[in-house]
């Protein structure tokens, strides 16, 4: 089912994306990893995936803020492996600031990387999936696709946009054996969360411990961070045949955050 197929996971040199790419590889899929970082560390990760799981792993350095590079990444994946069967639109960045001070270039970057990149990747990958009458598209959204938090205007707008894109493409692809879903994690302990702590400290006038306990985990009734492996397991289930009738769904994994 997953074995021998190909997964493209954007933003997979770190955090959630890396865990998802490794989970696909463990299940026997060839993977395309993507994202920024130290070239030697990325190559160690790529070759490590091949050695550990006995699959092929290809690295694409495509910049998810650039439509032409995203289109080229999907084409390259199809040429390298013959198909793109799983597309996980996961790359994302964050910026925390009151809207009056929000730098316009940060707004543009977040909309491009967190939202428009999914459009470009789907635009390029869907024709192949439709022709083969099979595919799985998973968009890493966020609890912020369903609810807002102050000082995250661009991120919340992009993630709400991803929810709309997910539903729309699900309807367009429904009769082609293709499902399209959004996974909405609450706070997952990754570099993306770690990096926003200083800005949140500044924006709200809090200490690091206060940000972790009173802002981040305050939102999560379980008082626990979600783990990257839990998100990856969710993605793998959505990739299975048992999940063929789950489509257009905005699915939470947020420790109860959005139940409040
Ligand atoms: P992360 O910072 O660990 O990883 C982000 C990845 O995206 C990295 O591989 C990075 O290199 C890549 N990336 C960033 N800009 C890029 C660009 N222009 N082109 C290509 N790759 C780029 O973050 P994470 O926490 O693993 O986040 C992954 C996704 O999960 C994001 O969409 C994020 O919004 C979402 N998410 C995270 C959390 C959380 O609490 N960590 C919660 C909900 C949703």
C-alpha cells in the first residue's frame, strides 16, 4: 500500500516533516525530502534514511516561497521515482508580532511558504495522481486553522487558508481515488515553536517559563506537547487504504485545544 510508492514531504529537514518523511520510508516508500539547513547534516539524514530503511531518498532544495522551484521539485520527483503518490505540504514558518508592527515582508513570506506553496505543489502533482487514479495529499495545517491567537495574524490567515484549499481540492479529486486532508496539530515541540519563544516573551512581556506554561501549554488541556511521531503516525494512517473515505477533513491532534 505504501511500499514502493513515492512521498514528497516539503519542509522535511526538521521537526514534523522529518518525522513524516522517516515514517514513510520506514513503511517502504521512496521519499523526497526538502527544506533548508546545513548541507552536510541534510546529506547525513538523506543517506541515513536510505541505509536504515532500504528505500531511495532524494533531496530537493526547492524554496517553498518560489512557485517555479516547487513545480520543478514535483517534476524532478516524478522523473526520479516515476510518480508522486503522497504529497505532504508541510513547510512552514512563524512570526509573532502585533499587527501594527507586523513587517509586510514577513506577511508575504508566511502566506507564500505556509499557503501558496501548497497550491503550487498540488497544481503540479494532481494531474499525475488523477491519471493513476490514486493519491494522498496531506496538508500540515494547525490548530490555528480553526482558532486564532493574538500576534499571529499571517500564520492564522495562512492556516485558515490551507483549510479552505484542503476542502476545495478534496471535492475536485473525490472521484479519482485521491484524498486530501489537513492535520491540525496543537503545540509540537520543534524548532518552530522554540524559535517563537523570545518574540512571544517580548510581545507579551513574559519569561520563558511563563510563555511555555501560560501561553503554549495553557492552550492545551492535556498540558503536554504533541510529539512529531504522533503527527507522523496520523499522516501514515491517512495514507492507508483504510482511510480512503476520509477526505476534505480538517483533523485535529491538539490535546483538546480546539474543544474549548
Ligand atoms: P520546523 O521549523 O522544525 O521545520 C520547518 C521546515 O520547513 C524545515 O525543514 C525548514 O527548512 C522548512 N522550510 C522553511 N522555509 C522553507 C522554504 N522557504 N522552503 C523550503 N523549506 C522551508 O517546524 P515544524 O514545527 O516541524 O513545522 C512544520 C509544519 O507544522 C509547519 O507548517 C507548521 O506551521 C506546522 N505546525 C507546527 C506546530 C508546532 O507546534 N511545531 C503546530 C501546528 C502546526
